[in-house]
């Protein structure tokens, strides 16, 4: 069973090249999120697979930081609309914390690439223009403008004007790049007019301009020797950017277009991610609530063109249940539902893994920790005890004492507890949250039947030691049936007495997570 990244690597390995260059790129128009950074994760994975096949391969990431600002990104003020049309590279940092607008949005993204095990060379479109890397290709594009116009017109309803040139100078009057129209050139000097009313000339060697996107894309394929590139599905549409750039690449720059890997957008709670509307979720935010491998798992568990919707809210607990299971199956700590599923789980985790060859990380069940953390706080030893009492540790760890955990395991334990705490703080709905009322008995009304149920349950837990939540659960139902009390009413009584609310976590495991003496006294109304 081969993963789709392995099949792509197999295809690429048949190409006769000295080195594979897998390119990725991101427009720096605002916060870089898990949707528009898919390029990087996919490119990195393909590069890894190529190296496993003994091929030379590297990943590059190109910041499209010389493009014009088309919408003011969240959470910038509306006053930033004065920069609309200007290249990102010429816009100041919104908070004064960085040297530029570009660095302000790049830094959080690049700062977590090591956490995800991504090795890549970073490039800047702005720097490429300033350094002259594009100069030769600008000259070729200007000389072959009629041929480029002809290529473009094959995909357009309205043909381009006869004097149109595939280059946009930055207006020296208003500073915008998407409002200029280049209509003539002489050597390296381009003549243009701008919507602001300015008529001017500019030297391409100044770097104060840029090739039109589809020509620029084709040019940089040849500049870097790109052999493969992932990109969003919008570029992959029939007659879209990839189709047009492929023709330009071959006919204008004499370079074979790279192997395309289009991918579907990721929606957030069913809504399209939007930098301008503040609808996005970043790789840095992911690390706040989950391990880096879990984002890899999210991206690589299905084919790139399959629709993906992400929610950091309640569905995230289901997702983490899946990730935890897949990880345990990979390490042989848990059985898969079937042999076929087992092979699938192991392959996806293998592709998602960052630290290959390392032992099973100490990551107790995420969902269970949501309750344990609210009982024990950040006391790792106390949480460890709760995990043991509820049989929530894998074979690898169930025989250990807290003192026997290694420094690495304690670090992994703390990271997971921190992830859970962050999730509770930022995304958990109210009904998931609770607080044990240790100091005083909540004053919520109980019926006589509920009071009797609590007393009988207290006697049971005082006289019998339970090691499995399932055993306590069954015993509780026996009491409920004997009294003719509906389970909902019985469980409500427990939550009212201990939490001061009508609902809470699964009752049996919750009670076993607490100090037994406290539980017995509280159920009897004594403390």
C-alpha cells in the first residue's frame, strides 16, 4: 500500500534530473494559515520520499511578497486601505514590531517550521527583483510580448490590447503596482501610465516592477529548476494559471513545466478561510492545541483534492481520538479495526511522523485529559494518578510510576496537558467545562429519591474498591434500577453535589478520578 506522496515521488524519480526542486509559495497578504500553507507541507513530504528513493531533492519556499495588496487583512484597521495596490514589500509593519508588513506576517509562520520538521530554503520575490534574478526573463518577456499576448488570448474572451506588455512597473507617483499599464519599452526602460494620472518610465534593473503573475510563475520555474510544485485548486482550473504558465514556460522560456500537485481548500467550520475577514487558523495556533504530527496527519490522511473542513471546537476532540488511535496502532499499542485499516493507519502515520525512529511519545488520551485537567489542574503527578485509576495508560506506561517517567516523557506529558488547557480556554463549549466544588456543598435542590441514590452510592464506594470505570458504571445502574430512578436523574444528582451544575463528564470515570474519601463524604452530604 503506497501513500499518494510516495506515488508522486515514484513518478518524479523517473525523470532524468540531477536534483529535484519541489517549490512552494505563499502570498504574504496577511496571516499564513493551514489552508494556504499546504504547499509547504506537501512539498516537504514529497522531498522526503524522493530522498528515501536515493534522489537528490530539496524544498524551496518563495514568499510572494512583491504582489499588490488587494484587501486589508484582519485585524488591521480600515486605515490600511491607503496601501491597497501597493506591493507588500513596500508597506510598513502594522504594529511596529517588525521591519515590514511582510516580516510581520512571515515571522509567526517561519518560526514554527522547525517544529513541523520542515527543511526548506526560503526565497523572496522582492529580493529576486531587487537582485536582478528576473532581469533576463523580463527582457525575454518584453521581446516576446506578441507571442505571450497570443498565448493569453487563447484563454481569454476579450483579447489583450496590441500594446500590452507582460510587466507592471510600480508607479513612482502613487506607489501602486496593480494600477499601471506598460505599453512600450526601449532596452531596459519601460514606459507606463497609471490610473492615478501619472505617465512615467522605469528601468527594469531597479526592481521597481514585476512580471505579470503567469509569466512570473513560469520564469521562476526555470530560475530554480523546479521539477514539482503543489498549489491550490484555483491555479489548476482548466485554462487557469498552471495551464497558461505551462505553455509560457515551454514556448517562451524553453522549460518543461513542473509536475503539478493541486490541492483542495481547507474550510474552517464550514466557512472559506479569508485573511481579510479573519477566518483562518494558523500552523502556530495548531501547536497551541495539538502536536505537530497531528497537523501532518490531518493533511495526509486523505488525498490532496479531497475536501477538508477543520474545526478547533468540539469536533477537534473526535479528531484527536482518531490521531491517538492511529499513533497507538503504529506503535503496536492498540489493534486496528481490521488488517486493511491497520496498514492504512501505519502508512499515514509514517508519512506524518516527524522524529522517525523515536519511541512512542507519552501522550495520554486527549479527550480524557480534558476532564482530568479540570480536576487536577497542572499537577502532572495528580493527573498521572487519575490516568492510572481509570486505566488510561498504554502498556508501555501502565507499569511505570510517575517518578519513573523520563525527562523526555515528562516534557511530552506537559506539552499535551498544555495543549488541553489551551483548547479548554480557547475553543471548548460551556457544557464541557466544570469545576469541582471542593470547599462547600453546592446548594442545588435534590429530590428524596436522588438523595437516597447518593447515599447508596456513597455506601457502595466506601465498602468496595473499584479499579475499572465500567465496573462502577454497572454497579451504579443496579442501584438506579433497584430504586426505579431514571439514570438521568441519578447522574444529575452527582453533578449537582460535586460540580454545582446539572451536567458533567461521564459519571463513573469522573468519580474514580476524584479522591474516594472526598466523594464518599460529599455524596453523603458531609463535606
